[in-house]
C-alpha cells in the first residue's frame, strides 16, 4: 500500500482551512490543520509532515515565517506560503527558509494542488 | 556793625533773609548776618576774619554785581548772584548775596524777580524746571521759570495759586500722598521729594519731580521751602513704555516658552532673561558659563561646544536642538536654541525655545502615522482574508450542498457575508477602530438574520443576557459566523416559519478571559439520535470547525427540549492588532 502523503495546513481561518482540507483530502492527501504557529511547530517536530501550506498571519504569538523557520531548522520540509505581495518580500528577507512556492489569497486551490503534485512527482523521479 | 550803632539797624541786618557780608578793603569778612551764616554753613565767629577767597572762588576786585561760587561745607557749592553797596568812605563793602542756589534744588531765593540773566535761570529753562519759594506761614508760593510753557498758566495766575491752589492741581489719586510727603519732610527736616501728576491749565496732567528744602528760623520753626518742580512726563512715559515692553516680552516668553540669553566671552558670565531662567530652572539673572553648561544632558555637550566654536570661529549659524535637565525639578526639556556672535561686544546672544510639547506632538504624530500604516495594512489583510472566507464559503456550498437551490445558497451566503460586514460596521463606529462590543454585535446580528428570513415578527422572542465587554475583530467574526449558523438552523429547523418560539443567548466573560456563549431555542429540536459530531451539513461543520479550530475552544451540544449549545474559548487567541 502506497504511503499516504501528509500535509500540514497552518491556517487560522476556519472556513478557508476547512475548504482547503476537503479539497486536498479529495486528492488523497492526509491533511492536518493547525491554527497557530506554536501548535504547528510542536506537531512538525514530533511528526514531520511531507509538505507544509503556511499562512503568514496567524493566531498566537508567532507568525507563519517564524513557524516555518523553527520547523525547518531541524530538517528541510517544503513550505508553500499563502501570502500577499508585501509578505512575499518579508519571507524572502529570511534566506534560511527557501519556500517551495507562494500562493496569494484568495487561494486558487487548483494552483496549490498543481504545486503539490509537481513537487511530489519530481521527488519520486 | 561799623557805622551803624543802632539796634534797629542791627536787628534788620540780622533778620534779613538776604545773606549779607561786610568786607573790609582787603576783602576780609568783618561781619555777616544770620542768613549768610546759614548759607555758608559756618558760625558767624568762624567766618569773621576769613578772606573772601576762602569762602568763594572770587578773585580780584569785586564788581557792583555779578556771580560768585560759594563753598558751603566740604562738598557743596552754590553759584549765586550778588550786588555790592559801598559803605561810606571806609573802604568797606556790603556784599549782598541776592540769590543762594545750586542746581540740585538747595536753593534760597529772595522774594521778587531775582533771576534775570543769571545762570540758574538758564539751567531752569534747559532742564524744564520751575523753582519755587513757598512761604509756609502765608501759604504763598513764588514760582520762577518757564511757567506758561510747562503748566499753561500765566506767571501771574500761577503765582496766585498758593499752597491750596497747588494742592488742587495735584491729581486726586496722588494728592494725599504728596501732601503727606511734603508735611513729613517739613516736620522731620528732611529733603522733600515727590513725584506726582500735576494738572495743567487745560486740565491735562503731566508727571513732575518735586524737590524742596525747608528753611527754619533759629527756633526750628519752618519758614520757607525752596524747591524745584521738573517736568518728567516724557521720562515717566518712557519708563512706563519700557515697563510695558518688558512685561510684553515676559508675557511673550511665557506664552511662547522662549527665553533669551547673552554670554559675555570675557567675563564668562551668562545673562538669562526671565523666560530663559524659567526654562533652565535658574534662579539668578547672571550665571557662570560653567553652571549653565551643567544643564544640558551630557550627551549633547560635545555638539553644543562645537556649535559655539564654529559660530565664533567660522561664523556658522548656531541652530541646535538638545535636551536639558531643568535645575529646579529635574524635568527633561527639549530645547531649540539659535544664537549670533557679536564680535564688537564679544558676546554671544541667543534665544531658546522650549519645544518639549512640540517634540511630543511630533512623536505622537509619528506614532499616529505608524498606527495608521498598521491599520491600513490590517485593513488590506482583513479584506483579503474576508474575500478568502467568502470564497471558501461559496466553494464549500458548492461541494456540500449539491441539491440546494441556487437562491437558497445565495441567501445563506449573503447572510454569512452580512455577518462579516456587520463586524466592520461596528468597527467603523467604535472608538479605536480595533474593538467592538461583542454582545452588542451579536444582538444586532440576530435581528439582521431575522430580517433576512423575513421573521422579524412577534412569533420569535429574543431573550438576551449578555455582558458588555470589547472584543477584537478576530474573535468577533468567527463568533458572528457561529451565531449566523445557529440562528439560521433555528429559523430553518427549530422554529420554522409559522411557529412561535424563543431564541436565548447568554454571553459572559470571566476575569481570566474565558468567554462563554450559550445559545438555545425552544423549538422542535434535533431528531432523536441525532449525532452532532458526524453531521455533514455545512452549518454544523462551520460551527465545529470555527469553535474547535479557529477559536481553540470547546463546544457542547446539550440534550433537552429544543436546541441548546454551549461554546467556551479564550479571548487571548488573538492579540490586539493595533
């Protein structure tokens, strides 16, 4: 049985998270949702996901960039940032993160699926 | 008394108010009367036998009339006019000093017009003074000088005024004080000095400086007062203007928070105006530069020294801002100082301005601008997020409600959008654009939903028990979406159209920030065996997802009549944004 790809969705907006989760699960991915950066870091350290979809503005003390930085300091995990133009500059200023991709809100779910699919295809090859 | 021998003549000689000296042919004084002794300030005995040169600057032959300078005491001198009368053929001369005066007002004059062509008259004219001889017993006053020019009265009119007329001409506000000063000086045998307003013939007043000396008889009874009255109106006016000008400067410095200073490069002293002293907290007008330089905070010392050096050496503008610790209370004050160097006087003159409040305003302005930038950024972020939520709602509707009519989906979606929009309306109406009153919002939202369902009638009763507390947008919007789903559920299923019922909402917040929301209706309630956790309707999924995921809260569906749910979460999930 093929191992199910685990995705971490860090998004504090419930309706958005619910929608993205449902759409990705339809594609066969296993999706876990976190609304704060702290919870996401704790979970990723305990059980690293295969890929992270990270919002930047989050509930809690740390933002998505800091959460991503903490997660990948142990081992690299590809991160797709849901961001705006200004936030992209902000992400780029932290050279340690090297995001897999950026998507802007409102999120085009097909674009996310396409990025994820391409990434894992390349990884398999 | 030679050649007289007559007692009557002797008495007249002694009682004469004129100073009379009898000189022999060698110009030695061989006799003199009381008035001469008094004038010269020496006893009769001391003066008899003295050459005239010892008591005056007289040199050579004495003329029929003229002027001589009399020495009276160690320092006093009088320039006086005289006339002489030869006494028979003995070679003796009677020297009658018609006038005894000095320009300081220690004057004795004869009654009558004695000032013709004399230097006293010239001095009077030049200095704008009137001289007077006040006969204390009769109350008559003889005035001399340019009376008409000064007072507008003719000489005759003025001389006829007497003491009572003079008193009448004194300004009523100055009168009693002036008369008291006059009487006191006569009683206490002191020089009379008074300044007061005197009325001209035309009724206008002018300031005068009045000084006089009283002459007493041998028994100490006052006989006459000789004095001068000087027009000092222009001086008084100038003084008043100066006082006013200084008061204006002080006021301007107080209002403007400014001061001025002058640094004498030679004495190393700093003169500080009242405003400058107030700002720096200095007590005295003059300070050493070392003391003044202690006031600015140490970190500005080098900059200030360099600014002063380049002003003096290179004529560069001195225009600096720095902070001081005020010497009186230790307050930190922002200062703006500008200065100029005056090489002629070798001084630096400067002005200082207390800019503490404007600096504070500048900081507030910057802070306000930063806040506005954050607000604007937050607005963009929130708008983008809300678009995302709306898009997600529509997408979820498309996935989860394939059988629904489009109109119903549209209505449900519009309601959810309205729930979000109402938060923004409340935010716009709030004081700080960041918080809204959660209970107030929920109350309005429920009524809005009822209106949307066309159920704003008496059949639906509302029973609200909600505490008043503010909430950030990140709490208010998910709460609003939950309430929207709950009320929609009640109106669709619990108390459908045509049925009556009550919607109850309780909202409270504990001291530790735990928010508790109780929602219930007394409607039909869910069917038996309904599983809230497994129900796949968008409404319940929304409630569960928002509560558990977004608010990190607890949700509990309660059994019993109708529908009842309890939601609890912490309000510190989101920090205050701005």
